[in-house]
C-alpha cells in the first residue's frame, strides 16, 4: 500500500493557520515578529518529521514497528481515528483507533518535579519521546537533527515500579457531545462546512452525560 503525506490544508494545524492569518508570508519572514519566528521553527520541525517518516518507511530496522500520528491535527480537531503503522516490510498500514485502545491512566505525574526540571519540558517542543520498559523516566528530543536527549523524571515520589504493573481499564464510554448539541450543529452548521469535515460531526458519538465544555471544565 502506498500512502503519501498530503499537503496540509487550511485549518489543519494551529500554527500554520495562525501564521496564514497574520500579516507576513513565507517569502517575507520578519526576524522581529514572534509569529514568523514560531512558524520558521515549526516549518523546520515538520520538514524534518517528514524526512524521518520517509526514512522509517524506506529503511526500517528489523523487528521494529513505527507508529506515527499527526499531533498537530489532533490539537486542531479532537479526532485520532488513525494511526499509521509502518511495518518492517516497508509497508504502511493505517489502523483505526478504537474505544478499547484508550485507557483510564491514573495521573501520577508530579507538577513540582516537572516545574523544577531544567529545561522545563513542554510537549509542544518534543519531536520524539522514548519510553523504555522498566524505566520510570522518559527521554525526548526537541529536534530530529540533533542528538541532544533530555531525560524527564516526572513521576510522583510514591510511584515505584511495583505499583504500576497493573494495566488500567479501557475507557468505559466515548465522551461525545449531547444529542441536543449535536443536532444543533448538524442542522445549523453542517451546510457551511467543507464537505470533508461533515462526516466528523455526523459520526460523532452522542453522550448526554458528558459535560458541555463551553460552560464546564471537564476532568
Ligand atoms: Zn503546521
Ligand atoms: Zn510575522
């Protein structure tokens, strides 16, 4: 199966979108503009990510599976239906994420530990995170082109290897939005949306028990 990256379209990434909406364009990057600067770094990172993705596809290590997901798109649209799995045959398989693939992990991170870490780790800066079986730390890189690795020791003191052997349950139901809210959106807004966005709203799960995020903070 041959899958290639499609060019990112409008509204598919928050950073590209905010860049497009401001006054300068790609051929006119202003060194003293924070949006231009953020975009320049973003562009380098996504270009490097594509090189990495193609390299994994073309030169896979034996016995290794590569998973890739577009985190920028997830931020823009809460929809992670697909995972690209790059088997070592060089084949790319697209897998659908199902309800049972999401778990109710307990939050055992320590905010004070994270805040004391230098540099403070931010997810937006990470391009690669490595978890190693048996370790309570994660290591990450902020650029694909640099070998500099940061180690993150971020778990609560009480957490030991012994008490995390238990795998949590899958989430019991999908979050969704209320039936009423969904029908408002599909009746009033669907027509205004580009056609490729409509199935997301049409297929969105209904769940009247979920908090309305416009008025409540969900936890
Ligand atoms: Zn972007
Ligand atoms: Zn600018």
